[in-house]
C-alpha cells in the first residue's frame, strides 16, 4: 500500500515510544494501527522494536525482519529513514530490563490539508503541545461533578 510522500503535502510527523505489555505481540494494538491507517487518519512511516534483556543487553529489530511478529508486518506504508540506530539505542537505554518497546513514526494524514495550506500562506505553527491525559481526565471529572 506504499505511496510516495511529497514534501509539499506531507502532514505533521510524530514518533511514539510505546512500552509493550507481555511479549509485545498484541493483535488489538496492531488492529488499532491498521484501522487508523486504513481510514486515512495516519500513514505509518516506520516501526521498530527495541528490547532490553534482564542483563541489560539492547536488541533492535526492524518490522521487516523475519523474527518480528507477523501481526505488525504490512502496517508500514512509506519507510523513511527518520530513526537511526543511535536513536533506537537511546530508547533501549531508557527501558527497564526485561521489557520491549515499539517505536512508531507516522504522518498525521488527517492534518495534511491544513498543513499544506499553512505552508502555502506563509503561516507557521508557533506551538503545539499534547495535553497530558491526567489533565484531560481531571477536566472531565470536574464537568461530571458539576452535573
């Protein structure tokens, strides 16, 4: 399903490091990513896995490698080299021993039209920050208390 990214029309690109529960093979997580991709919400650019053994050894595995669970294969639309081995080693250094993380890079295709319009008009986003989940939960809780 690969399509060529174009610099003038690409939406914002994000990277997330997700520490995976269990053995890291989660059909529900893969299905959620697939749904976001198939509905045009995101375009998956890269997925890598970083594991840290109990003795602290860090192993990096690309999603295209044969020893990665089939469940995540086929999710990558356009692979760009935005993550290098050094980036992934840094992720591994921060992981607790005996854990695995998925590092995923995606384009927010839902925002590509707005992003392109902003660029064409000479506009710039001066700040973009995700509101932490606990803050949102607290605000929702306050609304519910007011009812």
